[in-house]
């Protein structure tokens, strides 16, 4: 009885927290999570899509997991439905824009709103299709596999290239933990890794804030960070489908999405660890012939980011170090050559050149920033260390959750992982610890230390 009362109290506190978050979300109006919440679908559809029929969209796997039950619940309640659109379960559904066009045209033809049943790809396809059709949609989540449920924008393949297209997040998110806990373990593990990566993303943001590059937004920080350690605190429950753990991970991922909605930026969710993932995605990283999931790439990226932060802040930064960094700082022409040499033959080389030149400081601007960093180095180190967990602990947590922790676990070798440190610094304007290491002239030195040590990636 005592445990039941405690569970009720925890649930009520969680519901109040979610309501507060929804007050700041720009797109999502309802987030319902708990066991058996599929039963709440009829009133949600009636309230948020009045006068519209509902088009259920799933693939064969997600239809079996929750789509068939969703359709039955809506039909039994008298919600008007059109014939569902069910993609094949194999091969894996691609986030190709051609599917967006098909879904958009079906929505327009039937004047329906979509109820998506699935996770990343299904959600992204419906997110963009519903936007182009001029209406909102509802998502029934089938796995706590990523933070994209509640984020704005959809990552889609357009003419063969992955691109994030602007579009609102779902109007309603329904997460039945009885469904989430039954997801394939590798999908749950991927979501856990994506959530754990917010630890290093937060350390990057603290670094950018301290150096007056990008201030921390208090609201977005409150939505995504204070409960992060609780959300990731029971990794051993991920592979066994523990109900409370499934709820914690999904709530954490969704709250991070709300932080992105509020800020209209992915900064609350993405730092160095995601830059590594982006590089490997561009390289079409596969393991045993299967594309590596976003979350598993982020797992290795998180470990790489934590290793870099530990090594960089282990040393001091004095005035003489600043002058040395300024003396070897490349001019714009040399920097362009560096980027072109590193990314020659890739589809993003021109974009990377533009990005790097836009954030490439003149030597006097660099000197001012590094002198500020040297004066507050001890404070900055403490801020980063308080945000981080030790590398060994992060690795153990990922391993307990069923995530990869060594480069070979995702089809990488040590040399390719080491080379990613240099490439990842070049591809996005966001200031991270990679930029601080590069600006201090220590990026190569730090990576040499990481890969000569038996501690990090032996």
C-alpha cells in the first residue's frame, strides 16, 4: 500500500512537471504518458482534431506493437477513420522525402489528420507531411528511442542527402509505457544513449556560456537538465524493459524536445557528441551491413566528448599558452585549405568551408577570448566537471543499458575514431569543447593523449 501511494505521488508530481513544460512548448499541446493511456486516444482526437477523420499511419512492426490496438480503440469510440496506411516492416522504412509526398497527398485527399504509430522515421515523415498538408498530427510512441518525438523539424533524405526540414512538433504525444517496455532492446538502448548525451551537451553549453559565445537559456536548461541524472540513473533497467525506467527515459527525451521547442534550437540536446554522430552519418556508417542507429553513434560520441573534456581541462591555460595559440593561428586562407583537405570528396565540403570561415576569428578576437578563458580556467573547469560524469562511469552506464562502448562495436577502428575529432569540429557553427581545444592549439595534443592512454579506447 505504501509503495502504491508513493507511486501515485510520483505520478502526480510528474504530471504537474509535464503541464508546466507544455506551457512553454510552442507546438505540442498534450503529452500523455503512463500504463494503459491508449484508452485516452478518443477524447484526445476529438479535442484536437474536431471534425476531421483520422488516418492511422504505421509500418507492419509498429502496427503490431500498438497500431492495431489504436485503430480498434478509435473505431470502438466512434472516431471517424479512413483506411490505414501501413508501410512494410522490411526492409526498414527510409526517411525519404518521397514518402512525405505520398502521405501529404493522402492527407489532403481524405481531409484527415494523422495518427502516427511508431518512432523516429514514422514520426519525421508525418511531421513534415502534416505540415505541408496544413494540419497537426498525433503520435503514438512505440519506443523510447530518440528525442525527436517532441522536437521541431524532421530529418529526411532529400535527393539522397540527409537534411533537417522545418516543421512543427506533434500536437499530441501519447506514450503508453506498456508499449514502450516491449520495444526491441536495441531501440530502448539507443534512446538511453541519446538521453545520456545531454550530459556532455550541457557541458558544451556551459563552456560556450562562460566564454560569452552563447548564453544558457534558463528556461530550456530547466526543462532539460535538472532531472537528467534521475532519468538516466537506472541503466540496468533498460534491457529488461523495466516500466519505471522506460517512463523515465521517454520523459527525459520528450522534455528535452520541449526545451528545443521553447528555444527553437537544438542546443539543449546537442553538442560535441552529436557532431561525431553527424560525421558518421555522413559516412554512412554500418555495422555488419546494417546502418548504425543515431543513438548508438551518440553513445560513442558521448564517450569521445567526455574524454576530450577530461584531457583538455586537466592542464592549465596560462598567458604564455594564449600567446603560443595566437602565434600558430591560421588565417582565413589557411583555414579554408585545412577544411578542404580534410573533407575533400564529401558532399558537405562547401558547407563546411562556409561554416568554418563564418566562425573563424581574427587573431585579436581569439586572443581576447583565450585570455578570458585563462583568467577563469579554474572556474570553467569546475563548471564542466560538475556537469560531467567521469568517463569510466559513463562507459559503465552505457554498457549496462546495452549500448556500444568501443569503436569496433559500431564498425569503427581507432584510427577512424581519432580522425573524427578533427572533422567534427568543422561541420557546425555551434561552439563546443572541440572549438576550445582547436583555438588553444591543443586539439591534436588532446587526441594523441586520448589514444595513447589505456583508459579511454584501449
